[in-house]
C-alpha cells in the first residue's frame, strides 16, 4: 500500500475543491470555500466511513500521518475508529458532568424556566429557598453525586416544623435533578422523588402540617377579636364610606388573606355564580382557590362599582392609577381605633373559633372551615374539594358567617376588650 503520496508543499498550495489521498486511508479535503481538513477513510460492515482528524491550520501533514497510523492500528486490533471516538467523547462528557455542581444546575434551571413563570416572585422564592435550605448541604457537590442521603439532609430537619416550605424545597430539588438527568449531567433514579420513594422515609405533608398547627395553636399568632364582638365592629365599619372600609369588610366576610383581597382583579369575580376565583400565583398554597360569595360580600362589590368598571382593574383600587389599595391593617388599627389589639389576619381566627363553637348547621364544619381558610387538609377532603361538593358547603358556611356578622341581636356599639390569640 502506497503511503505518504503528498508533499508539504502540495498540501500548502492545494486550492481546488476535492479530496486528495496521501495513502493509508489519509486524505486532505479542500472545501468549496477553500478550507482544508484531514480525513481518515475506511471500510467497515460493507460501508465506507470517514473520521475527521482536524483542520489543516492546526494539524500538520506529519501529525495527520501519525493520527492516521493510530487509526490503522485500531483497525488491525478489530476496533472501529468512529465508535472508539464516540466512546471517548461520551467519557469526556461524563467527566465534565461530574464537575457540574448542584448549584450550577439550579442556576441554569431557573434561568431556563423563569421566562415561563407568570409570577415574577418565583425566581426570588426559588433562589431564597435553595440558598437557605439546600446549598449549605450539597450546593457545591457534583450534581451526579446527589443521593437520597443528601436530599434528606436538606428536607428532613424542616419537614415537621415547616411542612409547606419543606414540600416546596423537595419539589424544587426533584425538578432540578430531572433537568440535570435530561442534560446528561447525572444518571439513574431521582433521589428527591416523592411517590414510591421519599414517602417511605417521611410522613405525609398533610399529617405533619395538621400536627404543626395543633402544636402551635393553628400557627396563627395574630391578635384577634373575639367573634362575639365582630357584629358590633361591623356595624361601625359599615358606617364608613372609605374604600379601605369596604376592603376590610369584604376581607372579613370572605375570611381571605389581605394580599389575596388587595391583589384581586374584577375579572376574577363571576357575578352570576357568585364565585371569586383566586389564581394560583396569588395563593399562599400555590393552588387556584374558589371563594363562594355571600349576599353581603356581593353587596360590598356592588357598592364599590366592581361590575361597572374595567374588568382588568383592581377590585379595591388605590389612589394611583392601576395600583391596588395597599394597607387595610393601618385603617383597622388607626382609623377604627383597635390599635395593636387586633389584626386583619386575626379575623380568620375569629371565624375559625365561631365555626367551631357556634356553627352547628354544617356537617363536618371543622374540615369545611379549614377549606374555606385555604389551609392544608388531608387527602380525603382534598379529593372531595376537587369534585366540587365542598364548594356548596363552604357557600353555606360563609353565608352563615355573613349572617352572624350582620345580625342585629349581636351588634352593639360597645365592643368588648380585644384579646391576642396564639
């Protein structure tokens, strides 16, 4: 077999597009654009294959001949040069992946997905929870090395004390590891997967959340008005014409959180069905929530012109255009004169106490009240909610609450001293 047919001068002066053989399977390839590269060509399995050996401006003629000699040795030993090269590239990718840390993958995941997140707060929330609960444990570890033990180090310490946060952290770890697997930075089962995996090591979130609320007195340490004082307070509140007074009244009647009410848009209200649908992005639990509206709540909406204005506008607009009302706590404590003895959030405790102690007309009122408050509930009730039968029960419960808040027999201008609930 003739080899070394080309001279260094010939290689340097070749400009015509084509393939020029040096022998032994080595060829100089000149492209139509004038670039030159080295190619090793051989037959295998009845087909001709070509393996690139590098560009002429980087690989000299002597170096190309040595590379071709290495490929002929592989062929002599029964190996396929293209297959060997692919295996080396795959091995290199694996080695490179081992150097990709979990934190680097997390940053890349957030960057890849943030454009699709409706709420701008998601990036901050993701970053903060990872920095607080995950990075200290395995942020600097190669993502390929993250296992069940590492995941448990991040999740287990807060699983019983902060179940909602812990569940989000676990889910975010799982998503990042899935992303890393698809990108070939790791392989194997996802150690953060819940069903059939971590659910064997940790108790159900709903169970620990219920225990945490019981241990902390439902977890609400907000000054609350005794429920027997609410009707008299509502009498005074309805005498006010301020938009803040209407927003506060609506908040008490729907027992929603302040931010859920103040961020509400008119388009979220179904006037015919008397239902307010709060999108998942504004719910603390991250899940869409339907709120049945009592006649009293609907009257508030009518009074503020909710159905006569731009549907994209806020239900309770602020003083500036396209800005919502910002503070009803100040109105409660200063204008209504409660001081720090009451909070807006505390009315949720007032409602919960009333439901437990005074409302007997709703079966399983405790579970229905928890759902009305959008608290975490067990799987049985959650399934019932998804079928929709609890919406009717919640509508009855909130109508009873509204009736209690407006009943003349309970109303008095003499509001008793307030208490702080734990």
